[in-house]
């Protein structure tokens, strides 16, 4: 079946007990045993499993083409579970351009746990081959990357990781399963901040991991989820399941809007550079065209005139909202270097745009007046 159909029917059917078409929210933390001690519905305690979480995990696995999924309380909790599933002394290859929170987790939490990391520019996959060591267990890919939209070749990197005896995990938050299918391209694990496009309305935090196979590594992830307890709450799962139903349509609209905005910015005299994988001028366009079916709703722009000019532009917007995060209906703008750690490498004149679902002409009009001299 197609993603539009899977997104709607992949989580649940009508409720067997009541016929309700929309799912209920199950707040119960505990579930009744039969007289013989068995669990007739398979549920024991809400940290282990809950009907809303099971429904979310089911649709996530189906949409990503994986065998199993685990839902967490945030994207960061999902990423942390992957690192926790590794052991002290294990080595991880990270992209040089990566969500700063992923790097922060690696440097400030998991370095103390004995995990070592090497950051490489994954726009050239061969840099991954050079970074592999006998103790490398994981190659972490983020494509397109936050905030530079660097594109990495998932199929090539997954093949290199496997040849080196490592797994390949892909943060698919920005592309979504509608725009990119990492497991079909060879990845072993897919990570999502469901806070973004999957929730889709800026009103729920969550994270998820989807596994190609329900193997020993994923069993460790599952134990970290249920024993560690950073689980997604029932209402949060319900919201993400609801968001996912419109995901394919939203991603297409976000992508069309982002393309229109990127084309406008590309020729604007006060713009130094635009980063959007849908543009033919983007360094990773050929790879993106091969591995993506939609280029997504995120655009980064470097304003001519440096930091001051970019801050001025950000201050002048009227329709865009000055706020962090992404993936909701409202277009957001953020001076990214201000929120990242010093030395993150993000250019000081870079504004990150989460292109929403407004009419693109209105977004362009707003950016045009904000970019004036
Ligand atoms: C690419 C990417 N990965 C992971 C995260 C972290 O997700 P969360 O904020 O849900 O913990 C974010 C958040 O912005 C992100 O953009």
C-alpha cells in the first residue's frame, strides 16, 4: 500500500469493543490479570506497553519499512537509547554537520560512559571509510542535516559501515518517511524526533526508533526504553498517531512551499547563500534527487552583510514567528548560531527557516520586506 493509506490505517482500525473510528486514549497504568495469572490482552503495566504506544510504534514501523519500533518521550531520549545500547570503548562516527543536541549528547554525556566519537564531513561518503576503526560499532547519519542541509549518501554509507562491521543509523527527522526511506537504502536503524513533522502541529514532544530487524541490538534498545522509562505518554502517542494521518499531504505541501521560498531567496540580492537540497545549485542535489521523494520543508539562508544583517532580517519578519523547532503549520525563523553551543560551526549570518503551510506568496512577501536594505 501507499504511504497515504498506511499513514491512516497503519496504527489501528475501529475499536473492537465500541466501534469508535477514532482511537481512545488509554490512561490506565495497569492492566487486569485473569484468575490464572495470565494477561488476556497482553498488557501488564504502562511503562512496558500501552495501547496508544503500540499503535504509534506499529504505524512508524510500517511507514519506515522496519520490523519494529520504539517510541520515546523526546527525540533526544531516542538518540540516547541508541548510544546506551552501545558499550564503553565502542566508537561512533558522527556527521560534522549534525543536530547540535546529538553532538552534545555524545560529548557531554556519552564520553563519560566511554563512548568515543569521530566527526567527519559525510557529504563525501569516503570520509566515513577513513574514520572506521576496529571498534567502530555505529555510523550515525543525519541527512539533510540540521541546520546546513548537508546531504549524505545513505546507501553508500550504510554499505561502508557494514563492510567495517558497524551498524548504520539515520536521523530521518527532517526528511520524514514520506521523503526518504533509510531502511530501503540499507540503514539498520531510523531515528525520529516525532516532535517535528510526525506530530506536525507543534504541540507534542516525542521520539522514536525504527529497526530493520528485531535483533539483539533492538532488544537492548527496547530494554532501555522500558527499564529506563523515557517512554512516550498515551496522550502524546495519540497526538502523533493523529498527526501521522495527514503526514504525506503535509510533507508535499511543506516541500512545495520550501521550494518556492528557496527559489526566491536564491536570486535575492541580499542573500549570500541558500541551502535547500531541492535546488539544482545545492552540492548534494544529485544524491538528494536519488534518495529523496520530497526535499522537505527546511531551508537555511545566509544573509549578505553578516551577523548584524541576519539579526535585522529576523527582527523584521511579520508572518514568520521567531521561534526554535520545526515541522508545524506555522513558519518559523531562527538565528541558529545564537542557540547552538559556541564553536558549533554554524555561520553567524545563517537563518534557519521552517517553512509552514501558509501560502508561499505570503511567506515570500514577508521575507522580501524583511530582507530589504
Ligand atoms: C534533526 C533532529 N534530530 C533530533 C532532534 C531532537 O529532538 P527532540 O527535540 O524531540 O528531543 C531535533 C530537534 O530539533 C532535530 O532537529
